[in-house]
C-alpha cells in the first residue's frame, strides 16, 4: 500500500496486506466526514519506518483496520486509525499509533505511544 493516496472508501484484501513506505489517506476536503475501512482477511504488517498520514481534512478516528488474524506495526512506524484484530496486535519498538488497538487475545507494546484521535 505504500506510495498510494486513497480516497475514503472500503478496501478489501483477500489475504494479507503490507505497508512499506507512506500511505496517504486523502479526505478530499469534506470536513472530516470521509471514512476508510480496510478489511484484511489475514495479517497486516508494516515495514520499519512506514507511515499512514491524513491529508485534506481526513481524520484518524474515521479509519478502521479490520484484521482477520494478527497485526504487526514495524519499528518506527507512524500509524493512523483503529486496529481491530481477531487475535493479536504487536507494536514493535517506537511504533506509534493515533487511534485504538483492539485485539481478542493480546496487544503487545515496546516503547510505544498510542493517542486517541481527536473527535473533531
């Protein structure tokens, strides 16, 4: 997904999804009303120092990552959105999240920051 700019919408992956580099979520100036839903059948993995960034009025609170098994945020990743993982979420060293990390079994952290996204 790295190197792409995505408008609000639903994005489905029939197996795993990887992020290498920067993913831009473009709100299109719609006053923060755009919603992104990523449905990932298996795993979500980000490479070291990857990032998800918001532009043109997009809000991290309107981004949902539905993960069929486990999510792993690589070292130094700057991630946006609400991760809902069936089994687990692992945040490697210095991976930071603007959003929420919700998993059925475990959320494992190592020197991370999680900030709830602003409501407005």
